């Protein structure tokens, strides 16, 4: 094995600059003549704007401009778009209300954008923003997910009667009903998937510069996908033609989905810098992140499973109401539909599945993808329901899973809900996880805990997810406005070092190391001679960016394909130089050699020859620089079993996660250390959702959890040391044999935690977040029932 | 943050004078509440009088069976102090668990009690230990010092200079933390001093207070057997998204029992 190649835990190349404070984030960038922007935001969840008086703000010290929705409309900029169409049950596309980047006559959530105030300093802009006098006529607000579509609720958008964006039935309704009618037993569960604030460490920011000499706008953004931003801002928001707009995503401090989307602030900053002919910087603060970053999850569901007398799943039926917030964020419509209902088979061979999703508008922040996006909601529902089924059938939770797992020899496995799983060995992961967790020793540990007055519980979660998004043809059929291939360019410089340009974007994932390892492994170039470049539309070829655990599974393959092209070209060059037939040239460990001889030439020499082609094969182009685009033929389906063990203090309701074991199938690991880090972060995110994170609005639509004083993020002392292992399979659809790993923990963990708490308390269900008071009340009720 | 005048003073007398001259002045100790409040534009004093340079306000000593802690002594200094660890180890532990390291290295005893956040830790200790708050003008008993939510007996130009804690025979603090802010949802400090057992409660209600019903149930003994039967006034308890009044009332009893057990 190449010591820095595939499978090596190479220390992250990018960490040098982060650890010495030399990261280069959007707010670190300052340019001559820069102004500072502050947004005037709605303090009301739902209100008409009767008038905006900017005169005092314009007269305030240092103010350069105050711009409103009228200015934006006059220039024909916007509105913001949602890029995925979902067809509602009436055959019409989902209801898509206008989404102006600055409010035009109405605001629809607390934090909605009303005006931009631009001044010489940030403090001046803030002072002046308070002087913008907005005359609001406050309207009653719709906040609650489950009742948003009830009759009598205020209507938020004219185009969406009853606040419904779409009703989306999916699956064989008649078949499912027949199976339920003939079932031995039906298990049922009502559950809520709690709303989350995504909370990347770096708040969003934008810096816009306009060059009147070239008529070009440069936008530095906190983005996970610079080209997608450029495309949407150009093609749909009329900001500037694509070739006159440069989008740079420099170092970005975490995304978790929240930085995929094209936000109002980004469009407005880009437009304003041209309008005032000066650079404009907006640096969002944490309060703005809570109010106006896209939130995640927020489902209310009923799930039912029909079983035969052996606990075999016959059919599943799901009703979900999903909150999309006040407007449709960029990819919002697909999250509770395609990314959710297509995963409802889980790891099981349930033959019939029917779901109805009603997506609703409320006067809350827009909801869109957040780490896992739809798959955590599906997994939580399936894995909670399976535990209920086990209880109703009197089976061990592991046993009912085993009885219903898709058999190992059934892969590739076509589920009844579109997806065709690539590879999997679900019993292997379960077995390994049970061993890691010492499942059989649990009852002794529970007894010991009881002697200390603690209730100990254990919970399983056998998840599967679909990532590595996505085959362009498949998403096109589903209504996506883009293809989801990925691109790469691998360029040798004449001196033999390599620059790898990827269309993905790294904002914590460690691509600069993982992708360098791929190239190091394939081309035999020392890893220190490889640089990975991403995030700048002026440097890299068009790429689709990073989300849905796609960077390695899709972008990594594009890099490998570009390397293949270099090797093929190198063989021609080497054959000429070594005076051999091209067919006799072999490539290994960075050397082109003539088979059966000791004649060889290093790839660096080949590169040099390609740039100094004094003696060169006929018909071969000079240069050693190849690009490739890879469009996957299938999604990637990571899977695994996570086992959580908790101790509950019945006197206070405090839950301690005392043991957490995870066995995942991510296919081949390129950098096991980085993968382990992703698993750790994902589990922390999932435990956070299960125990701590509950985004909460009051009945008037004011965000109660608007700071870290009230919104609880998981911290180190909320988590145990994790026991992690792998049960890899080889996905036949992926040329590198890899699967995505970035979201798995956040998908697998929540049901494992809640299953463990339910087990500890001996209750049927407890909703997330399982806060101390929630758990204490459940413990009180359980004790009352048993006594 | 709005504009304000920053005044750095070197003595209590200078601080008092600066306050008297200010239109709407505020004393700042560690600034761990004051500065975030100002940054959020929720407070806008005309003058911020920084007590950080007043040397006479810092220091820890034991005199006449009393632990005396200067008002500007940081939580970190109290937590790390050998004198405090020996004299009232429960107080050192309390200080060592306030906020986070940044807060502990800036925040002070005087700042904490003068601010009187109803979820702060120190007020429970000051009350249960029967401490005396020494100010620039007078000595105030613990029970008279805390008067309401974010309110104390201090006058506008009055500065806490030190707190004097009588040394207890046994003491313990039990805190039930808000999972987000890590402030006390409920904090109970139990101390046995001179044959009397006192209970200081923070977080539960609008104002840190003596748990007189709990003390009655203890009857001067470190025996928590009677605590379960105590009926606390649920209607006086705070209620928020993290803990209802009923749950808080329950937690006061649980934390009291645990503090009593920890005293033994």
C-alpha cells in the first residue's frame, strides 16, 4: 500500500492553516473602499407593510444607501427560486409563492428581509438600520405544523389555499390497504421530528465587489456550491450573466446543508455593490443565523405497519405533515418528498409502502436540507415503528429486524419506493454492532444500574440512507432543475507537481487530504506535491458542490477518471520516449515501464516531456492536464446499525448516553481517520437532535430558541466515547467502491437514542428532544402505571 | 453596542465619584453579563465604570472564622484558591462550575451578586452560608441583599467590596443545569453553620431565597428524610421552555436531598 494512498489515515493537509489561524473566511477578506451592510428584518411573523420611511436612516452618519424591495423590483432582480418541482395530488405543480429578496408589501416570518442599510462602518449601518421606520399592520400568524392547514387558519400566500404547498401521495395505496385489512397485527405510532437550527460554526457572510471596467461582479460567499450559486443568481435571479459573475467560497466554517441555498442576503449584496459602485460586505451574526438560516426537519407523522403472525412486515402506511416555513428555500420541496418517502423501506423487505406527505407554509423561517435531509426523518420513523412492532409482537428488537432484513443475496435490491439499493449486508452490521455493544451483557448492566437507582436502556437503529447524489437522469425525472454529476481537472505542472481542481467544496470534510490521497494512490505522486483546489468559479470548471454526502462518491470518481486519462496519455508519451510500443507500457507506482524490461520513466518526467515536447509522439497534444465529468448511475446507500445505551435518572429525568456503538458500511475507506471524524460529528448531531435541540416558536411566531442561552447544542460532556467499527460491502455502481459517510451518524443516531430511552422507561414512545422534564414526566407516568 | 463613556478607576472612592457624575452610569465588574447585554443593544449606559483596576477589591483571606472574598475576585480564582478549598470546599466547587472558562476568568463574585440573575449560582451560597455583603457604604445581610429579579438592596452608587462567609461545619451545592445556558434551572446550597442548617435556593423563583419550608423539614439536622413531604408553592416558581413550575418545584426537593446527602 502507498503509505499516503487509499486506506491511510493521513493527517489533514488543510489543518496547518486552520491551526495557525491562517484560514481565509469571507469575513477575513477586506477590500479597498469596502462598505458594510446590515439588514432590516421583520420583528413580526406576519404583517403587511404599509410604508417604509428611510429618510432618517439616509441622514444618519456614514450611511451610503438604504435600499428596499421597491428598488430591487425596479431593477428586475429576483425573486428567489426553489429548484425542484413536486407535483401535487391535483396534478398541478407545488404552489410556489413569490419569494422577493427584500419584502414587497408583506413580511412572513420574524427575520424576513425588509431593507439593506449600507454605511461606511458596520456600527453606523447598525445604528441607521434602527432608524428605518417600517409601518406594519400585524396579522395573525400560523406557526404550528400540524394545524397549519386547518380551516380557519390565516392564509399566508394567495397562491396557496389552506397554506398547502403540496399534497403528495406516493405508493400503492390499494395494495397497502388490502394488506392492512388482512394483517395479523397492525402497529401504529404518532411521532414528531423536531425542528432544528443547523448551526454551522461560521455564520453566513457575503462580500460583493463590482468592477465597472469589466462589468464583472465578484461575490465571496459562505457557500457549499459556488457554481450552483452562480448559476441560480445568473439564470434565475438576473444578477449578472454567468460569465460576468464570479462566486468564491473561500474557507467555509461548516455548512451541514445551511450553506447550500441561495439566500436573500447574497443576492441583495451582489446587486447592491453594483448599484452603489462600491464593495459591500455583510457578515451575519449569530442571532441572524438563528432567525434566517434555513432550518431543518419539522415533521408530524403517523406511521403504521401491518405484520403477519411471525412479525414479518407486510405493508407500511405513513402520513406526514411537513413544515416548509414561510417561503420555499432552494431545495426545500424535495426534502420531505423524494429524500424522505423513497427511504421508507429502511433495511427491510416490506413489499408495500404508501405515504402521503402534506407540505405546509407557516410564518416561520424557511425549512430546507439539514445534514441528512429527509433521510433522518424517514429513518427515525421507520426505526421507531420497528421497535413498536417488536413490542407488539413480543419480539426482541434485534430479532424483528433480523426477520425483516433484505437478504444479503437480494442485492442489488429494488425497493417498492423507487430506490434500488446497491449493496448491503445488514445482518453483518447488526451482529458486529451487538458484539461491540455487548448486547447480551445488557441485562446485567441494567441490574447494576438499578442498584444505583438508575434506569438503563438499550436501543437499536438499523439505518440505510441514499446519498452520493445523484444520477442526473433520475433527478431530472423527479423535477430537479439541475444535473448532479461532478467534475474534476487534474493538472500536472511542468515540474511534476499536481493541481487537482474539484467541483465539490470542502467546508470541514477534509477533501484537500482525501482527494490528494486518491491522486497519490493512483498516479504515485508524493502527497506533498499534490494540491487540491476548490471553491472559485474563476479557477475551477463547473461543479455541483458538496451536500448529500456526494463529494467522494461522485467527485472522487471524476478525479479518478481524469487520472485515468493522464495515464492513458502518459503511456503514449512514455512509449515514444522509451522507444516501445504503447501496448507494452505498464503503469505502476508513478512509473511508466516497458513490460519485461528495466526501462522506465517517472510520471513527472512524462509531464515535463509533455510541456517540452521536443521529441514527442505524432498526433498527441502537448500538455499534461485532463478533465473529467462523472455522472453516477445510482445513488450510494450507506447503512449500518447503531446501538445506544442510556441511563436515566428517574428523579430528575436526566438522560446520560453511557455507551454508543456504531457499525457502518461506507464501502472502501480512503482516510479512516477522517471518516471516523465524520461519524463522530454525525452521531453528535443525531444525539443533539434526540436529547437537546428543539427549535421553538411561540404562538405569535417569535423564535424562543434564538440564542445558545435557550438552544442547546451537544457538547463533549453530553457524549460518551464512541465504539466504532465497519462492515463494508462493495457497491457495484461506484467505480471507487466508496459510499458517503458525512450524514450517516445524524441519520442513524436519533432513533437509537429514543429507542434506548423508551426501553429504559418502559414506555411506548417519547418525543424528541427528550429533555429532562419530558423524560421525568414519562418516568412518572410509567411508574404510576406499573404501581 | 451604542456609544458610551468608558471610565477606568483605581479606587472605590473614584468609582463612586465617577458614578455620581454620570448621567446614567453602570459599574462593570467582569462584564460577563453587562457586555453581552450592551452588545445586544438591550442596555445603553452613558458611562461604564470599570472596577477591574481597583486593587482593594480583590483577594481572599480567612479572618475570625470567616472567609472573606473581595468583590472583584474571579470565579476562577475562588475555584483555585487553597484557602477557599480548605475553608468552604463547596464554594470552590460552585465557583469552578460557573459558566465556562472564559466566564470564570473574567466574572467576579461581586458582579454576580450585584447583578442578581435569578439563575446565578453564588446567591444560593451567600444566603445558605449566612454571609454578609460589605459595600462601600455598609454591611448587608444576605437575606436583605437579594430583593427581586435582577434587583438588590444596593443603591445606584453603592459598590460591593467583599463578601464575608462564616465558616460552616458542612456545606454542599447541587445545581441542575439548563442544558443550553448551563445556568441553574435550580440550584440548592445547604450549609450547617453553628448548629443551624440553612438552605439557599436559586433558579427556582424570581429571587434567590432561603428555603424556609425545606429548613423546617430538616429541623437543623443533615437528614433529608422529611424533604419529600414538603409542599412548595408551585405558583411562585419560574416556568419556561426548559422547566415548568411543577418540575422546578420537584427539582428543588431533589437538589436539596442531594445537597444534604453530599454534606454528610
